[in-house]
């Protein structure tokens, strides 16, 4: 199967550059197409035929941006006119409406089967006249659902132009969605097990504007998926090329350099261009799974136990072996022992499940830099590929937990905008690595200098947290005590809920730990915030990406002369955000002023560097005057 | 601070601009309507239990709600108004507000994605408008300044728009 690293299984073409590779793929994929289709036993009808691929076998390939309306160009057999330009990719047949892979039909049919079976259950259990209704429903399902799968398939088409991706869908309501190529942030190719067997893939197109996925092509052949991504990327590169060439010579130079390299030796250059930043060998994936001990998995295991009936299971396993008889007896004898065994079992299962889930997710993880984009690929049964444009990274987050930290392991996440809503704007860059390695990779994403020490917040925060926990505890305990029946458990004449107050020292310890693990550093390049006892975060918030600056002081904080401050960034998650809680009020104010001052200075310097003079917008006299009429109107109002 | 830039150091309370005083009336009317409805509901509840076995004598519950309603509709808007202050500086919008939680917000103008001026029916009667500032930040992606004179709101909007349009860097705000 074609590895995305080498971008296709084809051999390097002499003197070819990007466009040759794209074109060559289409050349070689045509003969392959029928072969791939025989896997699923369906016809090759919707896919590229020889005639369609023939035009783009033309080596002189078009630059799509010099040919602005390829979408409007009539299909004259030569869909892409070719001025002699370094067009890196061909549209090929992609400029005409394409259907999804025929195997999609099979997949959708299979996916609808569970619903059908559910409808059929009563009929199968009791095939008599009573179940006419279900039989009727089953037939209705066959009459409505199956043709609708077919119709949906035939009414769905996609095509690419140099400016946009156009997806048409809908049986009754036609939807015509066009996604501007320049707004595409990420083209993700996903394959689950079935898809990999059939050599097909799902293509997800994500854009900056929307939080979710803008367009999904489910499924196309793997070759096609990679070709779509390749074409979109090269169109984007061309657009940026064109823009930067006029604006900034420096960056244009560097990109041009890439391109000219590409034209000399595509394969070698591609390797050079792709710097592998991080790789996870198998034992590292296992190791990371062992640290990913999550209570969630234990909860899942417990909920499964509910259905499994552990007693019978244990009986079945243990009673069959007489040497364990004493063990079984012990379990029956002591409920406490039974509970401990169950919890240990659940913990073990939870731990093993965690390892398995982690293995499935991060198997073969590797991360590499391609131009100005981070790309990653990982997964065992479902291979996921992802792209993180460096310029869209808003903040970096180092994560760890006490156990991982004790052994020196960390994870790195990037907070980005306009990507998968599943990951809530936080995308894993390095799942599990040594601190130094995490910092190295992090610096490739964005230059930063992690401070050695963090400034602590006010110790009064311990008191505030402690009071808060005690109030929360009382809110739970008080009603419980009130409604506690007098004949229920009341050790030492105190109703059981009162005993919850024995947790008090623990709450105090917790409040103290939160204090010791909370800190911040204002450094020249940004704000660094550390937070969390179990889930430990270190945020790197670059000055350049800061957005809105806040201080807040609640009525309780004001009594103690405290304030919190917070710098908003784009794409931050709602649950754990980088706030600095409970610092002395004047420190909070001066910190915020310093942060804003750095932000302000940074942009003033940039303006000076770009224009050669200070920002002229600052004085209102130099500001262009608004129309006379409007001003008079205001004067009256 | 040590740099020559003017931000925030000048943030003394006397420089802050207040909202239009009529905003208090608007808040009072809106909250008063809500409080009145609630008070009536509670009153009818009281009435329905007039001859029942109630822990409280008739009218006490209604009185409590009425007093709270007066606080909510008449006193609170005054406090809100007194705590509201903003200033549109050359490069940022600075806002202070909040009765229980004092919140100070600094929105750099270059971070603003777009601006809206809106007005509801009641605000129209008082020719008030609210300026809604959208940023790409995630916690509260829009900052609202209520109770501006509509003309003033539009003037601020145009001025900020001008600032953004003239940005020599012309960068994507994200």
C-alpha cells in the first residue's frame, strides 16, 4: 500500500516534479482500477477511464492559478490548458464531478443491516401472523432504505477546481457545497479495518472557519484520497507562492527554493523536506499505555460486569479447577475479600484495556514536518492522518500526571483553531516522550523557553479552596443528615453522613497541593502557566497569539485583596483553561499590564519593521477623516 | 512601565466613560417586568394556600419576593450602572464592569474580528445601542458594551473598523 511518506507507490520519475508524481499516479492507477474494484466485485463504472486520464498525461502541466476558471472551462477533452508554468499538481479527472467508490454502496448496506436485523427480531423469534407489523416494517425498510442508499450514492458527487472543492449531495434537497481551497486547513485521510482491506479511505476536509468537518468523502479509493490531498495542497502552495512573491521576498525565496529542489529530484527532495520529528517504537507505545491508567476504563469494566454477573463467571472459571477451591471458599466467606478481589480485577482489566486502546490509537505514531505543516500518522485498526499548520498553533500544552512525571514522561499538545471538534481544539503532537524530546519538538512548532521556576500565587488560595471544598461538602452532607433515618447506620451516635467530615484533612491537603502546583511566569516571549495536581498542565501562551486580557475579582477575592488574571487565546478548551487564580490584586494588575505592554510592543515593532515607520494610526489627527455629512450628523446628535 | 507605549497605565477611573444614564431605566423595565410576573405567580400561590396548612402566614412569601424584586429591578441596575466603565483608546478597548465580580477587560483593537451594533425594541425607544465586539478568543468570544447612544455606538464601530482596515500588517487575526 502506498505510504504517504513517499506519497505514492510509484517510482520517481526522471525530471519530474510534484506535478509529474500526481499525474503519474493517475496514469498508473487507471490500469489498477479494475483490479481494485474486483475486490468488492463491483463495476469500475464511476471511476476514471483511460480517456479521462489521457489529457493529463500531458507532461506540460497547467498552473491552476493562471487559469482562474477551470470550473467554467467546458469539457473539451483538454480540461486544463497549459501555460508553461510549474504547476505542481494536475486536476486530472478531479475537475469533473466524481462519484464515490462503488464499495461505498456495500459499506452503507452493511451499516444498515443492524437496523434491519433489529426490525426482524420479533419475526424471527415468532414467525406467526401476530408480527405482521414488523414484517411490514421490514419490507418497508427494504423498499425505502435500500433504494435511498442507491439514490444517495448516485446523487453524490464531488469535484475540484483550482479555487474550490464542490460537493453536491442530497436526493430531494440538492445541496451544493463549495469549500474555498485557501480556507482548507486539513485534509484528513482515515481508514478503518474494512476500508484498509478494500483499499478505500474516508477523506475529511476541515476548514478554518467552522469547528467541525466541512466536507466528508466517504469512501473513495486510497489512491484517489491521496491524489485529492495532493492536489489541494499544491493549489494552496501556489496561492501562497503567488501572494508571498509580491509581498515578502524572503519567504518567497524559501518556498521557491523548495520548489526548485522538487523539480530536480522529487523523491530525494521529498525526504529532505519531510523531517521526521518524532516516532514511537512499539515498546514505547506499550509503555505509554501502561501510564494511561484511567478511571474511565475501570468504570466501563464495572458496567460490563453488571451484565456479566461476576459470581457466575468466577464460579465457572474457578470451580472447574479444584485447586482453587479454597480461594473460592474464601471469596464466599468474606464479602470484604470479594470486594477487594473484584476491584483488583477491575483495575487490572481497566489497565489492560487502557493499554489496548492506547496501542490501537498510537500504533506506529510518527510526526514529521512538511514545509510549514506538522503531519502525523498513527493507529492500528484505524489509521489516522492529521495535519497541523504551524501558523495555526495558538498555544502549546505540556501534559503529564504524577506517575508519568515521576518517571520523566510528558506529552505535548497543540491548541489550534478551526480543526476537529472532537479534539476540542487540542491536538496531540507528542503522545509520550522524555521531557527533553517534548521540548525539542515543541520548539520546532514554536520557539519558546520553558522557565525553570514558576512564580507562586498567593498562599491565601489554600484558604479559599479549602473553604470552597468544605462548603461543597456541607451542601452534600446537610441534606443527607436531615433525611437520614434514625435506624440507619450511625457509628458512635453520629449519623453516617457526618463521618464525611473525616475527609477534612484530605481536603486541606488537596487545597495545599493545588497551591504548590499552580504557578506562572511572565517571560519575554509569552506567558507560562502551570496548573493541576493529577492532570498536570503547563501552558505556553506566546505573546503573539494572545487575544483578550482579563482580570477578575470576585466579592470574596476582594475581601482578601486577591485577583485572578487570564489571557484568552483562540481555540482554548472550556474545561481547563489557563487562568492564574488568586494573586495579590496589584500583582495581577501589573502582570496584565506587562502582558499587554509586551503584546503592544511586539506589534508596534512589527509595524515598524514592515513599513519603516511608526504606526500612523495611533494619533487621531492623522487618521483619515470621516465624511463631512456623517460628522455633522454626530455633532447634532 | 518602562516602555514608551501608552497602554493601560492611564487607566484611572476618572477617565472612564459611563454608559448612558437611561440604560438604568431600560434595565429596570426589563428586570421589573420579570420581577412583577414572578411576584404575581408567588402571590397566586399564596392565595391558593390561603386556607391550607402553610408554615408561613398569608402574604409573607409574596412580600419576600416583592422586596427581592425591588432590589433586583430598581437597586441592582443602579449598581450595574455605577460599576460600568469603558474607554475606547487609540489601540484598545478597556472595560470595567461587574457588581459582585469586578471584571476588567482589555481588547486590543487589532484582535477584533468584526463589530455589531444592535438595538432591541426597548433600547430603540431610548435611542440606545449596544456595541458587540467579536474576537477569536474562546472564553467569551464577544465583548458587549450596552447602553451607548446609538450614534456613539456607530461612531465607535466605524472608528475601530477604520483602525482594522488600516492595519499595515494586514494579518489574519487568528
